[in-house]
C-alpha cells in the first residue's frame, strides 16, 4: 500500500468540493475533514517602502459632471451699428372705425352774400276762343331760367235752352239754364314745357232762337274745351271740358232737361231746369272752387196760363257774395247781368257766373231771353215760355273760355 496523499480541501460555503486528481497508480483516498480555523496570528512588522513603480497609462476620460449654476448677468455690451433697412411689409387690414368724436365748436358766421334779383312773373293770357298753335301764336317760354309754369284753363260755358210755345190751355215750360265750363289749375316744372306750346281756348255755346208757333223750345249748345300742351292727334297735354247745354222748354207737363257740367279739376255747376208745372224757373247751382256757376232756367206758363219769372244765375263758389244775375220778371224787368264782372276778377275768381233765366210772356208780349253767361266759362240762362203767336225767349249764349299761363323764376 502506497503512502497516503493528503489533499487540501477547498472550503466553499455552499458545501464540500470534491477534486478529481489524476494518479499514476491507484491510491487510497482518505476522507479529509476540515477543522475550525485557528485564531489570527499577530501582525507582522511593516516592511520598508518599495521603490515607486513606473507611471501607469492615463485612464479614459470620465463622464461629464452636472451643469453648475448660471452665473450673474454681465454688463450690457455696446450698441451695434444700425442694420440696413429691410423691405416694406404688406399693408395690414383696416381696423374698425372708432367712436364718433364730440362735435366741434360752431364756426364763425361767413360774410353775407350778394342780394339776389327777383324776376317778375311772366303772364301770358289767351282771352279769345280758338286754337293757337305752338310757334304760331301759342305760349312761348320766357327767356332766363324759369322754374315753374302755372296753367289755368276754363272751358266754354254752354247756352241755355229756348222756351216752349203753345196754346194757352196747356203747360209750357221754360228752357233749362246751361252748365258752366270746367276748370283746371295746375303747376308743373318749366323743364317739362317746350320752347312753345299749343293753346286752345274753348268757345261758349251759341244762343238758340225762340219760336212763336206751338212746339218745344230749341236745345242750347255746349261749350267747347280749353287745352294746353302738345296735341298727339287724339288729345292734348291737359284740357278741361266745356259746359253741357240746357234743354229746350217743353210744350207739355214735362220739365226741361238739365245739361251736364263741364268736366275738369273742378266741374262747372249745372243749370236750373224749367219745372214740369210751368212755374218759376229754377236757379242755377253754385259752383265749387273757382269754376263757373250754373245758369237759371226760364219761367214757364201753368195750365191756367199763369206766367212765372226766370231763375237766378248761379254764383262762383268762392265768390258767392259778390252778386249774381236775377231772373227776369213777367211783364217787367229783364234778367239782370251777373253782379261780378271778369275784368278785375279773372285771375282771382277764374270763372264767370251763369246767366239768369228769362221770364215767361203774357199774352200780349214776347217772353224774355236768358241772360248771356259771363266769360270765362259762364253759361247762358234759359228762355221764358210763351203762348202761341208770341215769341218764346231765346237761350242765353255761353261765355267763352279763358287760358292763363303764369311762369315764375
């Protein structure tokens, strides 16, 4: 048996460690036991310091340390030179409007301008019935700078009807009074008028004659229109109508017929009628505004052969108090002329009054004729009735129309 081999045992905290040893010859393995460590021995004396060895190579750079605190701000540096001007920027959008500021104090009064000139109105009148064409007697626009043209038109008045004639045993009525012409009063800008314009003045209705044989009286005749402005072949720029004629008296118990009023801005008033009883003729109507009044009817004869007087003429509406024609009286005064004449009142009153009716006749005298209407546009009165053999009254003629054209500057 060979000599035993002692093996150092490596102590491992996890447990015994077995070490394989390659042997040349079989050996007997003796199990070893690890004993407890002995106490530490005393520290030996410190040996002398050895010589310093050569410096080792420089180690690699360590990682960057943390950033330190920011230091205090240094003093401002000197201002640098001004740089070149940059290109102009685009215009910005317009901002909202600000609130209105307070009103400033009133400025001093300026010097007074020169006094203006006042031009008198240009008045052109057309008193005669007829047509006055543009450029040939018509209205002519005045020189200067006219601003307004006022046109007043009155149509012709109608004539009254003639009285009836008949036997003494029957009713005979007087002729109806004529109606007045119409009135227009308008103002228009001068710029609407041509250099010259046509003017038409209406004619009054002609008087119808009476009769001395039995039968109805003749009807009156209508007045014609007045106009201003261009004529397109059908109508004028503006116009007003003439009055309607009074009907003739009737040789029966029938009233004489009333004529239509002349149309316009204001219509002429209608004439009175001879009543069916053969009595007093009715008076003409009062007009509205400044239009002509109606004419009175002629007086009639009753079935008992009693004659009656004529009716009064109708006044112009706005001048009712200036007087009017009084109807004729049987066997006495003839119908009187209207109380207002046109000479001083044409522009103020515009129109004439209706004529009064004539009185009926007695058996020994002719009946009275109706009074003539006053120009402008006044209608004629109706004629009185008569008995056979005596002349009945003629209808009064109507007054002609009138035109005024007044231009202001």
